[in-house]
């Protein structure tokens, strides 16, 4: 009996030694819980940009790190349960590159698991960090200057559509921090440009349809979209509805412009994802979020769709074309 037991133990040890190295390595890989507000179909090059950032810090998905992708597609009500699950499973890092509401949900769920965010608002004012240089807690990441760029976007709208007076501003009430900032900043900046702002809300596809129905009854000279991951994932819906009603649409980044919006101005969001990946990799290598400074975006994009402009009968001033980073024609 003793001999058989020894043989069995030897057999187990021999089997373990012959397990594929990749399979054993996979079991030990740190896990990053990647949470985005948009859909995977509309994510574009952003996940790849995140992986590039990880690569810059020495990490390759599937080799020495695992990335779990969670796409909310605007279903922000699922955030508490999702974050609770990530915390329960003790992932190595929670990465929220796409907005304030995601970072705030992660921060509410854990004070210990490192969080790497991408936020539009000042992360100090949001309560995510104590200061930009020394965050002091379990969170750090990237700030992409949403408030500061909003007035600039309004100014570009006015330069492109100087005859426009009435603008409809669409926000997502399910993303309250960004929606409130958009309403406040537009209300402050619009009068100085001779613009009258009307605020509409939508948090679902049917809500977007309802907003366009309201515009059909009370037309506006332009539609100004608030910054929101769900809106980004519905860019084709916006393009179709805006074309149908002949309303110029102004947005935050180039993907909706490529889909048919007239103009976009804002942070290069793909680069924000890359920077979040870089910081996540640094933490995996041993850096502490409390001591890893918040990075501030320095890459911005101004996009114009000349095909849409022609369809709307809009003449784009040469001065704007000269400074555009992306021109679709």
C-alpha cells in the first residue's frame, strides 16, 4: 500500500511537470478589469491603444497580463454590481479610461484595489485624488480637460455656423457629473457667443429618437452633443437622424465625425486610453497609485466632415480647414 501511494505521488509530480508552461503561466497572470461605458462594436481603436500603453510598460495581454473587458453600452445602472464583482474577485487593477461615472463607481467600491481612470473633470474636485502630483489613495490616471474644452468647442461651432442662434444641447442624465458640467458650462458660455441653448436629455436609444422628435417640432440651428460613452456608441444613430432632419451636429471626438457628424473637437481619446494603459502597467511593475502623478492630456483633435458640410449646404471657412487635424472628404 505504501509503495502504491509513493508511486501515485510520483505520478502526480510528473504530470505537473509536464503541464504546458503557457497554461500554468495563464493561471498566475494578474487581471485588469477594464470597464467602458460604450459598446465593443463602437470602441474603435481604443482597446488597442490601451494595449499599446500596457506594452510601453512591458506588459502584453495573454502573455504576462489578462484584461477582462466589460462594455456597459450606456447601462450605467449595472456599475455597482459590476464593481462589486471585480472587488470580490480581487482583480489586480480596475481600469476606467472612459469617464467620471466609471471612476467614481470604482472608487466607491474599493479603497484598496488600484484604480486607473480617465476623467473629464478635475479628479481632485471629484474626490478621486488628494492632489494631481501625489494622489494619496488607491486611484490615479488621466485628466482630459472636458470643461476647459467645452467653451472652445462652442466657439468653433460659432465660427463654422456664424448664422446659428438656437442650439440644442443633448446630455445623458444617467451620467450626472458630465451632464451637469455640460449644462453649466454651456449656459455660461453660450450668451457671450450670441447663442441660445436649449437642453435635452436622453439615456437610451429610444430617448435619442425622442430628442430628435422634439427637434422636429421645435427646430434648432445645431445639435451639440455632451461627452458620454453611450452617445459615442450610438454615433451611427445620431448620424442617420441628423442627416434626416438636416441638423448640423457637433461632438467631442473624431469617430462621430467619421460617421457623419459635422464637427468634433476634444481630447484625442485613443491617446487617453494609451496613457491609462501606461499607468496600469507601471502599477503592475510595483508603482503605488498614491505616488503616481495624474497625467494631463496634451493631444487634442479638431475634426470636420466636408461630405456632411456639403449635404447641409455649409461652407467651411478656409481658416478652419487650415487648423483641422482630421478632414473627411
